[in-house]
C-alpha cells in the first residue's frame, strides 16, 4: 500500500504520472492542484484530489496528514523560458515551494521526488556525453532553482535523513497535456503541427542538439528511482538520464518518413536559442544505469511513430 501526493498533478508530467501511479498502487494517490487548474475527466474521476498550493506549507501538511501520504511528487515549477520572464515567481515556486515540501517531509516522514533538468548545466559544462558529476553553472533562473533544489534536497537527506531522490529530465515529449514555456517544447509542437497543418515554424536553430525523451520513459524513470534499492544509490539529487539527442533537422527527417509532404521553416526565438545553446548536446547516464538499472525504451523513430499515431487519431 502506497499513499502518494502529486503536487502539480494537472501539468505535463503530473497528468500522466498521476494516472500511472494509480494503475500501479492501490493506496491514496492524491492529485494536488491549484484553483484554475482543476483535474478533469479520468484524472478527476479515478482518485482523490485536493487543492495544494506549493507556496502554502500548511495546506501541504494537512493533505499529507489527511491521506497518510508517504511519498510526495513535487512537480510544481515554471519551465525555462517562462521562468526568465518571471524570475521572482520561478524562485518562489521552485525554491520556496521545495523548502515547504521538504519541511513537511521532514516532520511527517515522507519520501520526496523533485524533478531536476538538463537546465542545471551551463556554458562551461562539457557539452557532449555530459558526465554525472561536473560543472553546474546555469545562467537562467530555471537552472539556478534546479541546481539549488538538488543541493537542498541532498542536504535534507544528509542532515535529516529525508528520502529525497531525483532525475535530470531532458525535454519530455508527450501527447496528453502540452508543456508550456519550455525551451525543448518545439519538439512537442512539431508533431502537433505536422499532423494538423503539415508545416512547422521552428524557434530553435538547425544544428542545436538537446537531449529528449518520450513521456512513457520519463514516467518510468520517476517511478523506478523512487522504488530503487537505497543501498545501491551513490547519488540521489540528481541523476542524469538519457534516451535520445537530436536537432530540429533530425526530428523533421524522422517525421518525413511517415508524412513525406511535411515542411519546416525557421524563425529562431533568441531567448530559447540562447538557453538551448547553454545546455548539453547529450548526457552520460551511466550512473543511473549502474545504480538503479535505468534504461530507456524509445528511440526517435519509435517515438515519432507513436506520437503520429496518437495525434492522427485525435485530430484527423
Ligand atoms: C524546459 O525546456 O524548460 C524543460 C526542461 C528541459 O527542463 N523541458
């Protein structure tokens, strides 16, 4: 029996992770949301939900107590591009929110998963096959909150024994809930536009490589790291994980295998482009493979086939 609170359950990761956790565990899997972002459909009907604003420690504590929560998935965050537009709010949610979650976890004995990101790396980090333990000097507020979050989560583990664990997500590609305000979002939008209009205006320049992952692998990573044998974990916050690395030309070519008439033009967004250029081309995920048997399932072509199948059924 497992009782889990997902904070940010209606977002890109949360909407699918909550359903996956409900399939796997038969305890209280509580969909935490903020007013205006209420759960709908299956997410609402398949289990309990509660208003949980991450900036409100009391509200988190009350929900943890009411549902006897043992694990918190802390998914509330502003993504990289939107965090540059609202740096103060990004810090309040990313760091203030994490501090609230960790305090509740310390007092009420919960394990905590907080996603980190390829955004923890910066211009001085080795770009190719970026090692697990290396320079983390981001120049974005998103990256600053993610690095600080990794450090704070490790501190709570070492100082108070809170069972904190995390992975550094690459760009996550999914067909259920769209992301909002990320640098890697183009790799989601391109599939929607390929199916809906056959044409895509790309905000990221040709030749810009970033790590990406299909959502089913991302969900498995988030669950497997929390189930991993703690005695094998040398690292905790946070593990490099990788599945595929591509630039806009490569993903467009993959789509053209199944939609030959698909066309793409470039209108580069300077903010997203500068963030993308500061991130690695590809990560080395050896530590995750060795310490908790991480391995991705989907490569680019498998993901393209599945994305196009689902989106064609949705829109055609
Ligand atoms: C973003 O682009 O901001 C996120 C991320 C890679 O963390 N998808």
